[in-house]
C-alpha cells in the first residue's frame, strides 16, 4: 500500500478544509512547491494535488501552482479538481502531471470518462466522493442519487482501473476513516482503490493495511500530517516494513546453465560436438 500526502490548493496556497466546506479553510503554507519537496524528503513516492477552486468553479484555477509542484519534485504527481473536458486533461498532462483525476464529471457525464480512458488509458483515475453512501459533486456542494458502488461499477465498465474513494463525512475531521465503508467498497468493486478521508493515526494506517489483500492500493493523508498527528516519514517506514516481500528463488550452480539466453546472431552460438 502506498501512503500519499495531499496538497489542497486554494488561491495558490496550501489549505485544509473540514468536510469540504470552503469556509473552514486553514492555510498551512503559501509555497506549495516547498510543501511538495518536504513530503518528498520524508519518503513520499506520489503526491496527490487538488485544485479546490477548480472543483467548485468547474475549471482549474491553480495550474501555475501545480506546475511549480511538478517541477520541484522528482516523484509523480496526480491531480484533480475542475477536470471536466478532454482539453483540460491534455493541458494538465502537458505540464507533467502523471495521472489526472476525473471527479464530478464522471457522475454527470460518463461519456467523458470513456473517451478519456480510450485516449489516455491508465493516466486516468476516477475520484468518487461519498456522503452517507451517495455521491457528491461540484466540490461536494451537491448530492446525486448515485451510490458510490453504482458509480464505481459504471466506471469499471468504462475501463477505469483505479478509483479514489473519499468519505466526505470523515474528511478533515481527524476522527479516523470509515473502515466498514472502505472495506465494503474495495471488496465489492474489485479494482485498485485508494482510500481518503479521516486518516488520523498510525493505528488507522495499520487497519487499512489489512485491506491490501482485497485491493486497497493506497491511502491519502491530509490534515493529520499538517497538524503533526502523523509524522509522514514514520508512517511510510511502517507501511514499507509491513510489506511482505516476494519469495526469492535461490539458484543452484546447475540452474545458471539452464537459463535461456539471447544470442546476438547464429554465429555466436556455442556448438557442441
């Protein structure tokens, strides 16, 4: 499982919200690129960036800040917030973002997801934000009649292979994830799932690690690493230490002579008489 630090952008600065409410924004830094470098220095292998203004207004508003983040780090960046067209996806990928997250538009216009998958393949991730089991859109300001699982199944039929599942009720609350919802969603959808919302402690991360065997590939941490409740480097080390290594087959002297090898040409072959 990958532990992924989040950087939420609002008017060019790094903020955290509570349950997505824009009036709850707390500013943590006015230099997003420096924050990204900090998380990279602590062992992060991927950074999750959200344009909060873009999510609420329908078109990205902080692309310059995203570009600075991408240029500041050597690890990949995934981005969401206001992604509502193929043109926007092309623009975001064009500045070096590794993967683009389609959120609201996946629920409102499934055709966009199908077209995006056809054109960009695994560079596309779908973000499903749920409250009380139902999907929220437009910066979490409106609820739909879709259940999170219904939308996920529709996205699976469209060719999506990875979904970010966020429990809005837990996001920014520092009360722990909704473990039952994460487990049920991951188990039912049988896709790669990244969980977000409410991760507060190392114990929370340990509990999520148990879901790896049913398809949980990552967990996004936000407010907890900004408030010091979780030390990112310690958490990443814990996750890595918990990984079960693949068994290594020890070769015998005889094995070395049984391995196939590629000849540069027929003349290179060793002939035995």
